[in-house]
């Protein structure tokens, strides 16, 4: 049995720690294990490859929009294969770089294989048994595959396998109504595929504010078909096409859709079953995520779980933040609690969506309707928004009555950048909106839309009455 001072499973956000730990304790023996290409999900098959694909998609929509501004421009062709191979070569280069580093590091033993627990603090890795009194579980997540009749026989893509496509499918059904479906729907529609999105939730992008989701669905529907509240039941082959039967959950009627390819984007689930955590005295919840306390320690002492492994927030920036918390707690023995009060996220479709902190419903539940204020501003009512000729996009902010920021939601160009000044204030001790009102915003820059959202605050019911008026006036 091989003894280590630290065993790390997974090479995503865990790798933020390995360098600093070895710098501090050069004599430590560390084992790093990963069954997949090193670099973690974000680099190898998640955020980074998808964003390399989504930027050209954004340009396609921008160029189309230019016609409205008097620029007569035409897209001659879009080379799907060039866009895909650029993405793959950028990612492969990074993976190779990490592989090199791990294989040649003197103080790291790198095991590119599956690890499973056989006892507390003991793992079987390939043919070896290894042990350590400190273990980091950063095992990522996997695509959830829904139980649709005929799916396994007919074949399908996930967000992992889609990255290996060489030829553009002429048509594609995306099953799922969350951000992966939205982003890949956007991408494939700009490449020239006929896209159909089928989500089982009544709301498209269910984690967003209803008014954000409604507008997102309306915008995407200009380029593809988006169905909500439909349950995928069965898939069969019909000639060269894959035919999906879905049930409309409103009225129970059956609808048929057909396309060349099927992409499953119904969310991500735990990977921990491979690990057999139960043999190590490590508790998991009903969905298989590894249970952790507020310091990110599992039920087994000195075994820590972060990133997707604990199932809290499946975002790379959260994994990075949690890796820092584990560094404080496991290595420096500092006892720092994890703090999730302002978790930001973005959907890189067209238009972009970004959010941070609470939604309105949660805020009402937590603080009571009478203690809340809501601010709202449309892009088109700022000078820059008018210049860009954008319609309907907006910023919505949620504050308590003392102007402490509780949440923010943006749909429109540059949403992921615009929201940052709000996120940053939510990490100050006061979390107050005062600096946005006092801080000069460049005129006429897009950032004024955020400043103005904090200008006219209303009670939730007045906000909804105002929205009603806006839509009525619009129609």
C-alpha cells in the first residue's frame, strides 16, 4: 500500500490548490487522480470549449442586426468545421500542457485512471492500493440521461460528445430547457441547423426570473422552435431521421418532432457512484452529491469535497472559490465558513443573460414583500441602448428597504459584464447600492442602464403593475 500526505481526485478546481500546497510543504507526497483528460470539466468539455463556439455565434447575430442600422452586409458562409477545429486545437493544447505538467512533476504521482474507495482513507487506483489521511474529492459531474424509450438504441449526443462533431447536422432536437439547451440551441441555429428545443418545465430557463425567461424564449424563437411543458416520451428511427414523440403536459396531446441529431441537455448529476463513498464512511444525499458541512468537510474527517462534487452550485467560479475555502480549512486550519450569498451566473445566448443573488420570489419569501424594493430599466431608454437599436432588454434589481442589494437580473448585450459592478458591491460589508447612485457612470455608455435601474425603485406590486402597463402599451 502506497502512503500519501494528500490524495486529490479530479484535476479541475483542485489544481488551484496543489501548487500552493507543495510550495508551502515541499516534502509532501501528493497523488493526483483523474479518469478523464486532465483539466476538469470546465476546460475539457464545459464552459471553455462552449464559449469558444459561442463567440462566433454571437458575431453572426451581431452581423444580422447590423442591417437595421443601415449596414448592408451579408454572411457568405459559416464554416462549422473550422469553428469546431479551432475550438478543439485550443483545448487540446491546454490539456497536453496540463498532462505534461502532471506527468513530470517530481512531487506528484499522477494516476490517469478510475479511483474507488475500498475502506476509509483507502483507494484502489488501477492495480494499486493507496492511502492518505487527507483527501480532496473534486469529482465533477456528468450529464443526466432521462429515461426516454428507445433513446439508448437510437443514439444521442450530450454536451460532452457534441464537441467532437465534424459535420453540421441539418436539424437538431435539444431535449432540456435550461442554460445548456439555450446556449447550444443558439450556437447550432447560427451555424445553420434547424433547431427544436423541448423542455419539460413550464418555464424556459426555470432558474431565471419569469420575465427574463419569457423574453429569452421570445428572442430564441426568432431562430428556432422552443417548446416548454413538453415531456419527451419515445424516440424511434424514421428513415435517416430520429423521431421524437412528446406529450404536451398542458392538455396531454402527443406531438411528433423529427431531426438528424438529438442533444440531451437535461442537467448534470453526481459522479460519486463510481467512487463508492459509502465504503469510506462518506455520506451522500438522495441525488448522490457528497454531503459537506459549512467548511466543505465531508462526514468523514479530513475528507473534503468541492466543485461539482458537493452539488451546491455547478459553476467553475464557485469551484474556484470553494478551493480557496478548502485551502484555509484543510491546510491552514483556519475555520472559514463558505458563503454563497451572491453567486453569479450567465447564459451566453443571444441576448446574454446574467444573474446574481436572490430572485424576487425567494426575496419575498425571505424578507417579506413590504420590505423589498425593485428597480427596473430598459436598455432602449438609455442613450447607448437607443444607439444600438435594441428592444425589450432590461436590468432588474432587488433590494431591501435599506437599499441593501439582494439580487440582480439582466437580459441584453454584455449582461455578464454589466452585472459585475453589482456583484462586486454585494461582496462589500454593507452590500449597499449607494456607490452605484453616487459613482459617476460614463455617458453615454451601456453601464448607465445599471445605474438607472437603481434610480427608480418601486414596491414589488407597483413593479408588476408597471410591467403590465408596459406590455399593454407595447401591444
